[in-house]
């Protein structure tokens, strides 16, 4: 599962409120060959790629494109230094390891290099010693692989991110508003289009300017659509300014992800008299619904979208999921590209796509894969209007789920919060800007939800930990407390949109050591329950009380059990198995370390989390009639996907957790894996399981932590129907689920 690639496009805000988009284009150079045997004339530049299976996006068999043919590298004399050089070719900052003996499978075709010996500092593999191009005594059983550190070189652009322009590049752009009030409002939706030229800004001549050009510009700045601007107003302004024109004759088709890809012409350096009869190009954009009022709170409006993004750390990024037959499913990454990704982004109210990601880079989905080989032209209003193929189980697995990163408007959120005092830029004490003053935040009630908002606001991914005592971080420049009572839903784009006490600070512990802090991470786990297995394994057991002493000690029985005539009689238990998958991009680990786990003498094991899951039986109006819970006495990898090694095992006080791509299993026949239904009357109910209910451990998506089933109990037997993850159905289907057959009342 992949991690975040370095942003290809960044946003800057000057003091006067102008929006700037920076797109750094990294252009690989053609390297001269320096081997022990000079190669034949090379017709193309060298290209590099990772291949093989199973692998993550930053590892694989290393393949080189030379003389118009892909080939491999032999593992003889291979070293970490070789891997460093090759990983930099691939756009990663360095290597963390390498593999031999065709770990990622045997390649085909040429073995281009053998006995490669690098020092690690070379700019190109051609600068390293070797036997020369095509000189090898190896077989493909000896193909080398590399494991790269999942951190991109600044400005590196993948081949599927943007086409590259070699001369007179357009890199940095901005929309410059001319009305003072517009400069202060976010997002900036209208202004003169300017490009960075040397140390200043230059304009684009609007001669021949079309709505298609505006469409591309708006997409770059995070807006789905363009609209007509009042050119007469800007013309009056432009006549009073000294304009320096840099570009003219821009002719976009409307599908490009950046102006640099469009056909265009550059003026000569001294072009003050250019664009006679014209004026600077002006663009006006229509913001998406999330940004139309500058409101960073997600509105609870009825969604009509048949596409959504899941698992992303920031708004406008995530795994692409589409709705078909009232069930959400994923999109296979075969032929997935920027054109199709941009259609998804604009459909959801964002700009064009800046990355079209493959290989489940935003985590694996569950359930069906609805689409394969999506081929959009870029003009479609919805991904459902694009040609695509239906998927069979042989075609695609969830390791091939497609995802996107969309351009979103610059909102200036980073200007109002910061983290300081930590050991890295990803951790520290949270400080909030109130007016012109920075101050700390009271940590009372500070949870993962609030920390998630801070990490998202700063563009640092997910919250790994919400810190309530920060005494161990540098406090030499600590400011006064400016915020207390912070309570977030976890979806806000800025801390200022969360509830708080306002100007009245109310905090029992105002000392610096109790200031709120965060530790952020680019990746997070994502737990999800196997719903069909619950439906398949459910049954009722009447268990004698004399066998339930330990369960009673751990509060696994209903309250009426305390009044029972122990050890005589029995309790009626609803039993089932729970298989919990980690489909995220980081291992799921208990919040507490081993030193603070609780030992339970009766069962003879440690609890790493007091409450790992909640089990509830609800009436159809939402009232709880029975409940249970499961402490995580043993979080471990029971099974894993092919090619993934188990990391966590509970035996001998081992480390606990669930590895990415693995799952834990709580069998139906272990203690407390039940709900005590002794006191429940026959009827129709809803059965619900919620994983990580108190949000103790950060996850990339909490909306899929609940599972629901329709439940029918006749006093002797029980039936489960329609078991599904909480967000797996459409809103319409979910309402039908809540209206159980023969009943008139609904869940609120």
C-alpha cells in the first residue's frame, strides 16, 4: 500500500492575499554512458521502472529501458549503494534495501547490466562500473530488486503526472485580484493570470483566449468550472499598469492539467510593447460546494454523487469508489490516467487531478470492484459517462484500486495553526493564532478527532497520537493559552471550525505541560470487519453460569447476571466470529505500550486496549437493548494476503498489532466474543459491531468501523440478514435496511 507522493503542485499566499500555484517540473537529463564497454548509440533516454509482484509502489524488480527495449539488472555484486542511485532515478530520495534472486519474479528480455558497482553518490547508473550494456552471464533467476524510501525527491514528476516541457517552461502561476476586498477573501476565484518570470510576474496576452484556456487555469487552482469575467473592469485597471507580457496564442483543448502542456508561444525577453490591442488574460472560476462560502466544515447535505473518495488524509484525495446497484465499489487501475482522474475530481467539486495513483496507494477497498479500464476523454461530466469494462474476479483485485489527488483551492488554513517544540516537523505543541497573537490550547478533552484536524490543516497527514501532556518538548518560547474546550467531529478543514469556548478560557490545568500536542503521520491504519463472516457464523448458546466466572469479572455479561443464582442456571449468548482486516497504509498498533498493558489473572492474558470493539443490539427506533464489548487481549496477524509477512504475535508477551494486508480473528468460541441476550424478547432488531469505538487509535477512515445486520429472534433461534459495513450501501438502500420487513418504525 502506497504512501503520499510529494506534491507536484504547491500553493503560496503573499501578504496581499494573492493565490500562487507552484508546479515544479523535474526534467531528467540524458546521461552519457560510462561503462567498461562503450554502449552502442542509444536512440532514447534511459527510463527506469519498478515491476514484479507482490510489491508496494516503492519497491520491485528494477527494469531499465535502453535502446528501445526494457531489461533487468543482474544481482551479482549488487549493493545498497547501487540501490541508492537507482531509487533516485525513480524519484525517491534514497534506498532502504535491495533484493536478489528475482524476489519480485523473473523478468523477460535483456539483462542489460551485470556486476554493477556504485559508490552511491553517482547522478546516473551510467557513472557506475559494470560489465557494459548487454554484457552478462546471468539468467533472470538473478534479477535484482530495490526497496526505496517512500519519500519523493522535491519536484520529481512521475510520467503519469504531467507531460514535460523542455524549453521556456511555465512553472509558477497565480491569480491576481485587483479589488482590495477580493484580496482578503478565500478562496480567490477571479483575477489576472500571471506567470513567474525571473524575479517578477508577467502577464498572458488574451488575444485568442478561449473558455477552454480558462477551464485549464481554473482546474489548476482547484475549481471545477470557469465562468465569464467582466473584462471591461479589468481593462480599465490594466491600462494604468505597466504590463510585461510573457505568453500569447495559448490554445488549450480544455483537458490539460497544467497550462505548460497547452500549445503556447513565448514573447522575446523585451516584450513591453507586445499584445497590442489586447489586454492581460483574466479568469473567473466557480468554486465547488465545499469552498463556495469559504466554509471548511463538511455540510450535511443530501449527496447525489455516484462517486466518492475514501482513505485520503486531505480533502480532494483518496481511493476512488463508485456506486452501482446501491452498493459502493472500487475502480481497477488498468489504464487509469490523469484524464479519468480529472473527471472524478471535477465531478466532486475540485479542480483537475494532479496525480492519478495506481496500486492501492490510498489503501485497499472492500466489496466489489465495479469498473476496469476506464477511458475518459476529459470532457465527461461524470466517470459514469466514460467508457469502461465490467470486472470479473480474475481481472482485478483490491491491490489494484485506483486513487486520485485533486487540485484544491488555497484557503490559507496553515496560517492560523502551527506545531512547535517537537523533534521533527511532524510533532509538537499545538499553537493557534488568535488575531495577531499565537497561543497554546488547553488539552482537556483533546482527542484523536481534534488532532486529526490539526494534522490535516497543516498538510501533515493523519494524527498518530493526540498528546495531552507536552512537558518533554521544548518550552522555551511557550505562549499563553488562547483556546479551550475544543471539540471537533474530525472532518473539519480548520481548527477554527470546531466548537470551543471562544474568548472565555476555561481550563483546569493551564500550565505549559498540559498544552495540547500532536504527532502526525503521512499514513494510518484502517480497520474493517468481514461482514459476511459474521452472518455465516452467528448462533445461540445457553452457557452454564459456573463456566462464566471469568467473563463476569471482565463485565462481559448483562447487568442482570449479577442477580442470578450463581453457579446455577445459565445465560443465553449470541455468538459470532469477528475477522478484522487492516486495509490502510500503516500497521494498527495499540495506543498503550506493553509497559502499561493490564494483566487479567482470571483469563491469564494482557489487555492492550480496554475496549477494542462494541457489540450492540438495537431496536428499530435505535434504543439499545443489549450490549457487549471486547477488550483486545490479543491483537495479532492470524492470516495475511499473499506475499505479506506476519509481524505481530501475542505469544510470550509479544508485540501486538495488525499488519497492513493482514487480519486478526476473534473466533466465536472464545470468552466474551458474544452478546448476552438473556433478557431480550423475541422480535426484529439491528445488530451492530463498532471497531475502535473510542477512536483511541488513529485510522484513515472511521466511517467504515461500524457493521450492521438485520436480526430476527424468535426466542429460540436467531437469523442475520443484510450484514454490511456502515458506509457500503447507498443512502436509499440504507433506509430500506433500517425499515425491516413488517415493521413501520425506523432508526433515527
